[in-house]
């Protein structure tokens, strides 16, 4: 058979053919209808060639300076506009302080130790409240997403709770718990838990049905399905819920701290803000607002941003996005 | 006989029957291609064999441990690497951790992806994903492997290669394979037997044996393809108004 003189005709696969012994002189033309490779090694080589042709080359990640410089530039522009507005002198200086006034006030507050104390108090509460909210909301959210009757029963209520501003709970909480930390935490829970549950449920709703089918075919039990398939598949939506949950708990915390002052409640950023209002000291008020904003931005940049980016990159969802 | 279908019928609600009086015997280690035009209930039939759906009439005999399933899209979990996808199948089967790792590597080698185990699905080409998917369905370690048009979405070059690949793996592992396709050439290329399903309702109307001769002789294979295509068109023409 190797003595076949025509170059366009390939050799008959020797190893795989059952009838290697037959001395039939017929020429075997390979087409898509028949075996196209000549054994395991040939197949391995062809496949490896095709694999490398079809796979993307890995691109290296470098530090993208525009990511750092553009936000800073935007910040500088905003501060300049603020300064320009103040220097027009349209409003009294004690009502609309300029950037430098606020910076000075911040320095004074730092000297008194109020900045450190209030940021630490609020951040600690925010984080503890958020972590407990996650621990409560995750199993509840999974249960609601997986068990249809439960979801039909409680779904609208949870959505409603998310729409209800958690500040509305402050008066009730003060009556129930007095001016204690319990009031603050209660309000944080009522803000964060529904939004984390909703995020998880909508994440579960967006799972391609194919994933569940695969889970079933692979023989996953109900619990395995929830933990090995549903939860990881819903992770992008869940993370969105967590981000929103953090935003809600931070907002609720500030609201609670502004309204409920005194008692055994410590001195948080909201308390600082309220103190500024009572003293009619606009620079303190602005400083407190900026601190609250800064903490929010830092948590997004240092915690949620990197986690989300890593998650999306690993799943190949980052290509073409403006992140 | 791992799979016996007797007078199998399926209808959804009050609609017209999707499957009607389907009869087939599939022997152990056999490679059967199930061929039919769209709407012949091929996928429904596979789902019934896999135990994902129940037939409305008739009886069927399938292996008690169920069947492995391979889908048209690879359906790999994007949060896991190729290796972890295979390991998950082993884990859900109750294989211990140390053994999982070795077994997954073995399966990756089997589909010629030994070096790509740590890649994520989005980093793999369509053909590679489908091979990982094949390895995952082999990880289920069921005698019966059901394949629902697994190569339909691939480019022609890749598909031709995967045909060789699947044939090789079938021979190495001795699985019983039921391969659903609407591609006559694919059915002739892969199946030892080709079963033609009619459309609306689906029923096995004819079957052809494909011999080892057809594997190496394009002329012979082409002839059979022509015969089956003609019969398939006849079935389709019946639905013309």
C-alpha cells in the first residue's frame, strides 16, 4: 500500500482498519465521510495545531495609568469649579465655604481626633452590620430563589422592603431599642438584607437554564445544586446585590446616626454631621459629607472593584467593557 | 441490551404527539446515529432515554444507573477551569479528592487536552470546549452516552477532526453511544447503525447498517449518504402542503 504512486491519494490507515489484510487495490480517497486522520498521533498533532490556531494569544496586563489619572483629573476639575463658584462671592462665605476652608476644618477636626474617631466608629458598625446582613440574607435568598412557593409568598414583601427607605425604621427602632447600638444595627439590617436578597434572587433568575440541566444530568442533589451550581452561577448578580447592600447599609447607618444622637450611641460620621448642623458650622458639615463620600468611594475602589473585576475577567465577561 | 424502546410515545399536553410508536434496540457498546429533520422529537427522545422526561405511552428499558449526556453547546461552567469542570462531575459522582485529580488528568489526556487543564472555558476554542465537555460526560462513568448534536455548532474543519476523535474514544472506552444529528454525513461517518426518525410524529421509519468499509471508502459512504438523504427528503416532502 505505501507503494501507491499517486500523491493526491492518501495511504489507508494501517493501524485502525479492520481489514488490513485485504489486498484490494482500490484507491481510498479521504473525505469528510470517512476517517480523515491516520491514527492517534496524527490526530493529536492535528488537534494541537488547530487548538493553537483557534485559541487567543494571552495578552499581558499592564498598569493602565488612565485608570488612575482620569479620576484624579475629574476630581481636580470639580474642586476648581467649586473654588471658582465660591470666589464669585454670590453667597456668604459661612454658608458656602470654599475647598480650602473645608480642608482647614478637616485639619482641625483631625487634630481633635474627631475624624479618626467618627470614621472608625461608623466604619466598624457599617462592616459588622454588613457582614451580619450577608450571613442572614444569603441563605434566605437562596431558599427564596429555589423554593417557588416561598418566593411567591415572600417575594413581593422583600421587594417592598427594598423600596421602603430604611430611615423610616429609625423612629420605630428608637422606641424599641432606645438610643443604643441596637437601633443603629436594626436600621442597617433593614436596609441591607432586602437588597442583598433581591440581588441574589435576580442573579439566580439570570442563570442560563442549561446550567441546571447539566447539574441534573451530573447527578447533583438539591443541596449540591444550590452550592455547586446555582450560587457560583449567580455570583455576578449576587455581587451586585452585595454592592447595593453595602450602599444601603452605609446610607442607613448615616441616617440612623444623624437622627439618633446621644445615649450609648458612639460618635460616628453621622453624629459629626449633626453636630456641625447644630453649631451651624458649614465647614464641619461639608467635611463630614466629604468623609462619608470618601469612605464609600474607598470601599468601592479597594474592596468591590477588584473582586468584581477578577470575577468578570475569570469568566471572560470583561472583553469590550469600559471598566 | 442497554436500551430497549417499545411503542414509545410522547405528547405535551393536548398537542399532537411528538413521538409515536418508537421502537428500537440498542446493544451494549453500539454506536447508533439517530437522524431526523427538525421537529422529529430527537431531543425529546434523548431526554426520555436520559430519564429527564417521562414518556406518555409505551415502555423503555435503560441502564439503572442512568446515562451520561453531552449537549449541543459545551455547557461548561464558566467559573471553573477545564479540569475543575471535569472534577465537578467526578465529585458529584462521589469520587474522593485525590482520585479526582488523577482521573481528571487522565480524561484530559484522553481528549488530547492534557496541557489545557488550567484554562477557563472562555479561553478555549469551540472544539476544545466540546472536548472538555466530552471528557466531563466520560467522567460520569456511565455505560450509556447520549449526545445531542454535540458538533452542530462547530466549524467544518474542527467537526471532521472531532469525528475521528469521538470514534477513537468510543473504541477505547467501549461506551454505548446514541448520537442525535440532523446531518446525514455525520450520521454515516459515525454510526454503526443509522436510524431515521420521521417528523411529527417522530417514529423510526428505516435503518441502515454502516460497515467498516464505509469508514475508509468515500465512494461507498457517499452512496449510502445519497440513499439516506433521498429517504429523508421523502419524509420531509410528506409535510408539504
